[in-house]
C-alpha cells in the first residue's frame, strides 16, 4: 500500500482539473454589454431619427421653421430634396431637408427634433 503524506494528498487534490466551463457563460458578459449598448444608445437614436423624418414629411408651405444655422423662416415651397424658405420680406433661400432643426408652432412653442 502506498504511504501518502498530507502534502502529497493535498497536491493530488489540487492537481485534479476542474470541469470546463460552459462557453455560453464565458460569453454572457459580452452579450449583456451588446444588449445594454443597444438599449442605451441605438434604440433612442433610432426613435429620434423616426421622429425627425415624420416632422420633415409633415412640413408644408406656411410652416415657420428654424434651420440648424439658427435662421428663422417660413416655408414657401416644398421640393423633392429641399425647402424654399422666406427669411425676410424679399429674401428667399433654399435649404436641404437635413438642415431643418425644428418647426415653430403657431402659438410660439417649438417642436424640436431632438
């Protein structure tokens, strides 16, 4: 019979390999991080973009708008990819659709895109 000292029996216990962990458990933090990034960053940005597209599609002649440059004006004509805005008595400018920041409602309250 083999004589085992306490030191060798402890070494034999620690030398045994633990069972391999499930690969899904090691990937779980990565999945949680990606899911958190989606709900904190991507989903709100997507909602914001849809609201902006809805506001731009509802824009029509006579609406008062603010451009991203801070110019107030009244939409006089809607074209395919831009708006014609009257910013003064005889001054009209053409602005791309992406440069409309918000619509000013008739009662003076702004409808912001963000």
